[in-house]
């Protein structure tokens, strides 16, 4: 399939894209190149290949949902400006 200038202008109008006169020929060549690639893809024999064969059909690996405290509060709070035990001390923001 090959597109002519009138078809490219119609496509641009349908897409609400302004195409100047000097842009029609390069755009026509680009679109014809894309259509050429699509024609090549249509020649590939895909019989026997299941559709959507890929990672989308895989089940996600599950891990146990265990709550922990991290095990190292001193490292976590080492840069805190002020702390009280294993907690951050923050200024009061609501009166």
C-alpha cells in the first residue's frame, strides 16, 4: 500500500495536525516506510504461536507477609536531630 499526497493531507486533517506544503512529501515517505514494515510483519508465519505468550501470563511470586521492626533502630535514628528512646521527637504543629 502506498499513500499519495492527498491521503496524507486527509490523515493529517483527521488527526487535527497542521501540515505545511513542504512537509507533505517527507511525511508521505515516512508513512509509506511504516506501512512497508507492517507489510513485512504480515508475511511472518505465526501459526502455532499462542497469543499473548509472555510474562503477562505468569503468576507473581509470593512471600510471607511478616511485620518486623527492621532490627536496627540505632542506625535508623543516628541522624535524627532529637530522639526519645527508639522514637523521633518532632515539634508540635497543632495547638
